[in-house]
């Protein structure tokens, strides 16, 4: 086990541009890939890298987060030697809750102080990838950097929004800008930062004393010329999922076998909350072409280029194309959907037709009957 790194999944001020998908849940728990939630990828990468203590800093709409993570047993984080800790805001004051992540780190400083880990790895939940943090730590030590930021050179973000990074010939970061900046670079930050725990606590105290309370914008970006910030180049698959369009486009990418293999099995498996359900059942005459179909589904109609979560029922004569149907959805007899996203427990009535577009899919909120 890699006891040198303390894991932190930072959900403070995460993007909320997913329309009804984040109306009652935080971005981290948006369902993805037929069985998973967005947070599963960062958490699984940490566990596969030997990180045995992880703190999840929540801010708003975290009931589904607590329900999904539970005690951490599905990620093997429920033993005496390990732990999963959910850190909600320490106050109900709206003005305090809205403050930046450094303020929330300060309010939970005992979590850091009581840890014996030398390093802290801070990640977000909307970067969909599978990577080995042990390699990042080795690179961090070899470079002598104060902070290592994991980056990916990628021109196509499928509608996602990411921070731009510029580096010199030695890989040292020379500039960082938000996604709306004018920095001409195809190198994007994966919002994963590795540093010594003492440096993080120093940045927390110093920044707050100056009236600054955002880790990246204030503590890191403003100190690019003072700190040695090194880029670690990631070579695997990256999906930036923080807008509705990026959610749909990255979901459709999972239908490519090479993407599925790279994301879910290399360098380790992705874990999620286990739900015991029977295998998917296909009635006589049913068709499923180039689709992800989770366990518990009943397919009586036709499914093409689509993703079906657990317990979805596609009734006789129904056709599902280029769509995402979440848990317990029902497509009525002779119904038809194309380029749609149906949240959990949505029912599409008999012979009803729903159509969206690839660039603007139709979306239905939870428990809606259409």
C-alpha cells in the first residue's frame, strides 16, 4: 500500500452545467457508462495506486454522494488501515458555504494534521480517466518540483471545459489559464495536483491571510513564477465531463471498444457500488447493436448505439437509438427515442416518439412520465 499519499477528491465549486442531471445530485454522482458514477474513476485510480485514505470534500447536493460511497467498502476503504471520509461544510451559513476550497480545507485542517502521509493528491471528479498515481509520485520526486500537475495534450474535448497549461522544454509550467482564457495551447490540466502536505497547509494559511480562498486560481496560478510546478504528461484516455454536451459525447465514446478497454481496465479496474441483479434478458426477436446494456435490463425491442443502465425495460416494438437511458427507465410498446438522455425512473409511453440532436440531446428529468 502506498501510505505516502493522502487522497483528496475536491468537489468544492465543481461545474454545474448539466441541467436536470445535477438538479438533485452533485456532479460527482452523475451516472455514467451504464453502471458507474463520475466519482468512481478518480476514486478507483487512487485505490489501484495503493492510496488507502481518501477525503471527499463535498459542498452541495451531497445526499446521493453519501448514499453511493457509503462506508467505502466497494473500494476496499473500510478497513482499520484505510478510510474514506466525506467532508461536508462545517456551517449552514450560505455565505460561508459558497467560499472557495482553501477555506473548506482550513475548516477541516484536522483531517490533514492527523494524517501521517507526506504527500497530498488533490483531484476533481469530472476528469474521466484511469491512471497510476505511483508513477506520478516517482516523477514528482525525480523532478524536485513543489507541485506536479497532471496534464493531457488533447485538442478534442467533446464540449468539455478545461484549464489550459503552457510548459517549457523541460516540462515546467510557465502559464495556466481558465478555459475562457486566450492561452494558445492544446495541453489541458486534468485538475490533479500532487504536493507535500506541508506545502498545501502553507498555501492554505498564506492565501486565506491575503483574502484569497481558491486553490488553483489563487494559490497555484498566481505563484507559477515562484513555485516549481511540473507537468506530468498523461497518455491514456481522458474525458472531460462537466457540460451536458460533453456528458453525451463522452458517453457515446464508450461504444468504441478501444476506449472502453483503455478506460475501464488499464492500468486497473474501475469499482462502483455493487447491486446484485440478474443478467440482462433478451426476448425472442429483440436486437441490440453496438450498445452497452447493464444487468437487470429486459430487451423486447431494438437497441442501437445506446447505453442502458440497470433495470431498463425496452418493450416490444420499441426502438432506442443513440440514447442514454438510466436506471429503471421504460420505453413503452412501439415507442421510439433518438438522441435522448432519460434520467432514472423515466417512462416513455406507448407509441410515443422523442427526438433530439447529437449536438443538443433531449433530456428528461427523474421520474418523469412522457
